[in-house]
């Protein structure tokens, strides 16, 4: 057994500023992310320095993410990824002060695998556990690395499509998808078009490549309902056009991107006008798309606000974001007793109090 | 005057299509809303080439800015009235598609004027009505979180009176269905 820190487990500790003097070494938080296809471990010091952010992606042989297979991948690589993170961070396990994990939302089997690892680690080390909301974490790491303070955030990935901003204690959702996520829509279309995912080359990037060679805009349903969006009918229409075979895949990818991203940008712009926030933050897997970046940059310029772009390694699902949010929560006495650390597959962003933001 | 400006982020073809479509349809829906007994601005001129609509300026305050500060009884009364107007629109086959408190203006005479029909469509379907009211609910939750629950209940009360109990019940069921379709909703299994 390792040397246990003095405090008993699960007991909320004092704020960072008032930590006991004998902890002369810096404090660290380890974060485990496992909501979907990535298993990742991040280690951050309490002052917000990323010391390690190791990501292992599960790449399916065919089709989309199979939750059980993804969870099996996570369980297989967990030990290796943890060891690599400790090694890169040059931090010893017993120096970890808090363990954070993504408690939701996400795929059940994947979440449970990460949660199991986090519980085991926290109880072995005798340190507090923090359950982090995956969507909050995306926003928090984005703010940290892109230097945003109070942004309107467009979070777009394979599982989420959310326009949010902070208002009275929580990240409020101003617009979101009514059905499937935009990344999911692009992925399914890409698979229908016979494209295959490769390590380091996600389907979205392949669609972007093809789109750059497309020129003709093919009509597709533009579905904005108030501040919300819908992509399921849009996807069906696109797949039908693909099967008809009258248009080139390049033109279809081009049209798919132009229409879908215009919808996202319209809603983000309206949220910006409504909230009058000084920044717009783009994050999530789809944030890597250059065309979407340029559209958001354009509205930021028009509204005279700062465009904050999250670098890829922190825009994709990653452990660093979980660790950072874990630190923020821990400093505000938000910890999770082991017996209450069950995962929340459908944990909405706007359900989570974020006492560390604002006054 | 409402001029639909070109959005630089959109490719020109899509940009023109959207502006043209909205400029043509907005005045039509605004006119039909009047037939339904819902106050809307008077249209003076429609310029489809310049994508511009010249219409009456409505004196008053956006409901967004006053709702939270009203005395409780007045607040509920206003919400019931809004619900009644939405019911009238739906009865007449108009789906507003952007029901937020920013798009409702309370005049000094106490009338509520609906504006911004740019996203509106014609439909008598329960699905469309459900989505429309679901948007109203979400707008209340994001902007008036303190009173969202009671306000929406009052909206539904007014709506039920305008459209009849059986239709209202169907629409309410539809809202539940739409919410469960969304991502990460705890009620969904």
C-alpha cells in the first residue's frame, strides 16, 4: 500500500489557498475521460498547467461506436494510458490530490469503465473523487487554453450540438439539436459514401477534404427551429441524394457542410446577439473543421467579439479537461462520495451548478 | 424597416435563397396572423430584390425585458394571454417557429404584438405545434429560469382555452415526445 495522505477519503478539503503548509509540493488532479470512443487520462497541477494528456482512441473495424466494444478497449488500455500519463507528467501516484472522472453524459458501458478505474484509484490513494459533466469540461478547458472568460460556446461533436452561455449559476443551453448531433450526421453520411475511418483521420476530416473539391450547392433542408436545430431529416435527404447518384460525392460533402454549418452559425450568432457576451468559443470534435472555424470567425468579427479557438488536443474528448474541471469543482467543495458515484448517461449541461464561474 | 443583410459566412447561393425565402414569407405569415386575431405589425412595402420589408414600428417593450419584474399575478396573466395568442395562430395553421419573449412586444395599451415571422411555416400538424411550444418552453428556461415552470403552465392554460382541451392535450403529449427525442433527457430510457 502507498503512503496515504493524512486526510480521510471523501471528506471535502479546504480551498487551495488554505491548504496545509506541509504540502510543499504542488497539488495535482488526475482526470479520466471515457464517455465514448476515447479513453484518456490527463494530469494537471492546480494552477492549470497541463502535465499530461494521453488519449487512446477506439477505432471500430466497421460502422460506428459499439458501446460494449469501446468499453472493452477502454478496459484493455486503461493501465497503459494511466502509466504513460504518470510518466509524462513526472508525477507519482501518491502526489495526486484529487481524482476526477467523466460521470456523464455518454455511453453507459464506456462511462462505467472509466468510473471503475477512477473509484479504484481514488480509494487506493485515499483521495477525494469528483464526478465531472463532460459538456461542462469541454467549456472549462476551452476557456483555460483559449483564454476565454465569459463566452458563448458552440460545442459540436459526434454526440453533442449545443450553444450555451453562463447565466445565473449555470451554463444555460440557448440552442441545441432536437435529434442527432452534427458530428454524428457527418459520420453517418461519410460511412454511407463508403469512407473509412483511420487512426488519426476521423470521418469528419475526410468529408472536409472532399468538400474542399466540391463547388455546386445542392439544395438540402435548412432546419432551424427557433434556436434549435434538427439534423435527422437533413441526413436522410443527403443520403437519398447520395443513393440517387446524380451528384458527385464532392458536391454533396460541400453542400452538407455549407448548409449544416450555416445552421450552426446562425444559431450561434443569435445567441451572441441575445446574450451580448464578449467572446465566442468553438470546441468539440467538429471544431477541427476549417470551414466551420471561418464561419464563426466571420460572425465574431461582425459582432466585434473575440473568436476563441480550442486547439485540437483539447477540443476532442480528453482527460485534461476532466482533470481541470475536477480542480475547479474540488476547490469549491464539490466532491462525490464513492457510494454516490454512479454514472449519469443523460446528464444535461444545464443541470449542473458551476459555483466556480462568475462572482 | 427590416433589411435581411447578407451573411458573409454563407456561400452566396445559399445566402440569397434564405434571404429571398424569408423576405417573401414573413409578410404572408404576418398577414395571416392578423386574420387569426393576433396583433402583428402592418406591412407597408416588400422589396424582394433588396430583401427588405418596410413595416410599422411597434411602440412598447419586449416581453423579455419586463417579464421577470412584473408582479406575480400580472406575470401569469401576461403568459396566459401569450398562450391564447399562440393558440389562435395554431388554430389558423400558422407555426411561428421562433417563439421567444424577444419576439413579443407589450404595447403601452397592454396589447401583445407578435413579431419576427421569418422562420414561420404553415402547418396544422400536431408535430409542428408541439415543436413550436417546446421552443417557447426552452426560451423561458434559458432566459426566465426563475419563473419558467409557472410561466409555461400559464401559457398552456391560455393555449388550452384558445384551441380546445382535446387538441391541447394532444399537443402536450407531443411536447413530451419531442423532449424525449432530444439528447440526454433523463426521462428517455
